C-alpha cells in the first residue's frame, strides 16, 4: 500500500487578502449587514496607483450594523487586537485577527464630520460592485473612493504618496471639483486640505492641530495627544482622551508579545509609555527655553 503524503501549499498574501475580502462579504450577506470595501483590491482600476499591495482588509460598516457584524466575526474565530476607542486617534476602527489574516472594521471614516450614519447612507446610495475572488463586493463610487484615499493619505504622514497621485494628481478638473463637492457634503474640507493643500485656512478649527500632526508626519506623541484633546468634542470626550493617554492597550500588547501580558510585562509597557511622554514634555520645555534665550 502506498504512503499518502500531504503537501502544504503556500498562498501568497495578495491572494489571501482577496480571499478575505470575499469571505467578509459572504459573512455580511449571510447576516444582512451593509459593508463597503475600501482600499487594496477594492479600489477602482482607474485608480491604479492606489491599488497597491495590501496586508489586511478594510471595510466600512453601516453604523447600525457594526455590533451585529463584529459579533458574527467573533463567532467565526476572529480575535480582537484593538477596540474602536483605542484603535486610533480617531476612534474609528477595530482591528481583528484570524488565522487567515487581518481585518479593520471601520464604523466611520476619519475626516467626515457629518454623522456617521449620514455619511454611510450617502456613500451607500452611490455604491457600485467590484468582483473580488469571485464574490460581488459593494464598494464606494469612483469619486467617493478618491475622497476616501485622499483622507487616508492625509493621516499617513506623507508615506502613501501613491494615494495622492492616483486620487488627485491623476484626476482631471471635473473629477477634482466633484471630490471637493463631496467633501463639502461630508463636512470633510479640513481633512481634504490636509491632503491636497490649504490646511492653514482652517487653523481656527478644533481639529486643525490633529490633522496637521498626521499630515506632516512631524512632531512628538505629545503633539498628537494635544491635537486629540483639542479635537475632542465635549468634557466626556476630552476626559476619555486624557484617560487614554495614560493607558496601555492590552490587546495590542498581547498581539505584539504573542500571548496575554503578565503583570510585569504590562507594568513595563506602562513605564515605557510614561518615560516616553515625560521625555516629550522635557524636550518641549527645553526647546521653548532655548527659543526664548535666543530672542
């Protein structure tokens, strides 16, 4: 009797990401959730420069469907790395991991200042279909994709220049005008200016410092947290920012370590966070004192 052998086939990351997009769409279809696929293989072919190699899957979920969608993911083996509140400075996305790969679930898109449900409905009303790995996936319209990519570029510190070139540099005047009109509808002119220029015109707005920090790629974490505090709306939101400044993200730390952190590891991470923050404060004071002395 012959011996049966099992051969392991390595699946490329590009193929894996496309399969994940399809898998996520099938889950959404099964439970009746509305999701829009953004970035990576979901990008329109006319924005070739932005259809870059992706390492994860990004979906924007109708806000009313977020909880049900996340519950369905957890039931299928997805593990949370970061929750919405600690996932980013904008509190917009949850990061999850599966043996198949990584997924970012967005409950809104940073830069849109209209209500998340209003923004999603506007995009959903103009959505189109893109087939990914044989599955029909809902994606934003071409101009909405341009705006999404530009706002993503605005918070990337200039590291995704291909997004800017594809969504703005390669667009004709009519397409640019349409993107600006859409930004007006979404109350996203500040974030758009952070991507394409003119940010100083919005200097008096509360979110100016935060978008300046992210779009410039310069400054310290203290600048980021200062921007987050100023951008937060109301005492409760500002209180959450202040609290988060001193907290260590256990989910992210677990993912970095490959296991739940021990008490000693958590304390060490907290100490490092505090030392970094203190260093930023001391550096800021030193710079100010030096500037005054030179005057």
